[in-house]
C-alpha cells in the first residue's frame, strides 16, 4: 500500500509548468515554419518635404475695422443707439402691419425726417438717451413741424399750450416755439427725461407723455393695490395710450431690420443738415428765403415757428438754414442794398374797418386776416395794431402765412 508523501503536490505543479512551456515552444516553431522565414522588418516610408511659406517684406497688412469711426449712414447710427427693452404684443404686430401696408406713407415720412433726424440724434446722444426716441415724431406728427391737433397740440413733438409754457416755449403773436425745430426738441427731451426719472422705465415714460403723468400714476397704483404687475403691458390705459408705445416698437422693428420686411430705406448722411445763424434786423420770410436761394416752403420747413411774414429782431433772433446755404445767405445779405422788410405796423383809426384797411394797402380782406391771424370771430376795434405792407413795398403775394396749421398728425 502506498502513501502520498507531503512533497507530491509541488512536484506535480512543476511537471505541469514544464509541459505547458514545451507545448508553447512547439507551437511557435510551427508558425515560423509555415511562414517560411523569419518575420521581415518593415521599411519606413520616405519623409515628405515640409512646405514652407515665404514671407515677403512688402506684404500688405491685414485689413482692420475701426469701430470708433462714425458710420456714413445715419440709420446705422440710430440702430447702434437702440436701448429700450423690446415689447411683443398683438398691438405691435397690428401696428407693424399697418405701416407695412402703407409704403408710400412711410417713404413720405422718412423723406420729411431727413431735415431733422441728425439734430435729434445728436441731442439724444449728448444726454445718453435711447435713439428710439428719434422715431417718436413719426408717431406724434409724421415728422411735420406744422402739425396741429384737435387738442391744440402743435409742432413736431405735439406740445399742448400748457406743457409748452412749462418748458419755456414762447407762444405769442409773432411766433410759436412749439413749432421751432431746435427749441421744441430741447424741451421734448427735457420732458421725456423728467418723466423717465419719475417712473424709471421708458415705456411708462412714453405712456405718461401721451396721457399724462397723473393718469399713468393712477393706473400703477391701481395695479399695485391689487397685487398686479405694474409694467406698461399690464396697466389698464385709454386706447390711444395702449397703441402709443406699440406704434414706436413697430417702427423700431422695421428700422432695425428693413430687409426682413422688404422695406428700402434711403441712406441719410450722418452729418448736420442745418445750421442756426443770428439775424440782427427785421427781415421778411420771403426775402430771407430769397437771400438763401431757397423756396419759401423749404425755408419755412426749417423755420416753422414764425407766425407772421416778417421775422422780428428781438435781440438774439436766429434763423435756420441748410448747412450748404449759410455762406450763400451771408454773401447775398452783405450785397443786398434794399430794405429787408416790406411790412409795417398800422393802427386802426376810428371809422375804419378791416375791409377799408385792406383796400388801402392793396390786400384782400382774407389776406389781411391771414397775415394778422384774425379769425372770423375776432372783433377788431379802433386802436388795434395790424401788420400791413410798407409804403412803397410789395404786398408780397408770394409770402406764405405760417400762423395756421397746414397738416394734422395723421397726414
């Protein structure tokens, strides 16, 4: 009988290892025989020559864009200055469709704005205000400085008489500064700044501009008392005010991306259109226009504030001329050797009437009333002073009275 010795397991392990090594060696030898030779060493592919770029000393520099240079087109400048939050509502879409359905209207308004837009943009940027506000006169008056509303609002910015007085816009027999391009723009931006500071939001400021600060304040307080939002779109306001801001937003959308809406905007040169110069004497509107080699209509488009056919020198009186006409005007003024006005003051005597005064000075009664701003209901008594043609002067049939509105904001 045999007995397993303790060392036997180690001996078996050794035999198994040796057997495995022998089998592996035999298998490798068979593989080498099958291949017929020892494995060949792979040859490396020849290296391709490295291409080099010859740098010439006179190579042109890379093109750069200076974003600090002002654009040539004023529309680009306006877009860069947009700063109001956008609103999106059905009212905006409806008003946008309204404008797009009237391309002739848009074209007419844009053409009219060319005289005034650069000045307004300049004033907005000086104050750090968003340039969307340069589009507000489209909403207010279609950029017509002679616009007059049923509420007696006047001018490009549509000031009512009381607000005009608050912002020191003179309204008298000789002139109405609510129609003055420079004075009314300054007053309008002062007003918009003040109501923006009151509400802290431009949309609420614009609503106040349309319906009054108190009306918007009441709407805000009403919503606040109910725990409702107090932003513009959440307030309950009159229909005209509800449409007011969407009109501006619709215009902004169109101006921002005219190609998207198939709208063609002619470029507006990014340079001043007009210049203001002082006149140190009374001067007829027609004579001033002739010295500047302009039509009376074009002269009045830049000087719409004057109520009478003569510009009264009250010290520091200025007229506005296209920039390229200033030198022409000054040169012609220096060479002019005739009276600069053909009008004079006349006091009605006892027994005289408007009809008799008109005949005496070669005018029709209607023309005399127009020149002096006399309505059909006004009663003229002795002692009343009228403006009539000066002795020896022309009756100035070509002079156009500017004391009556020639358009409404919707034209």
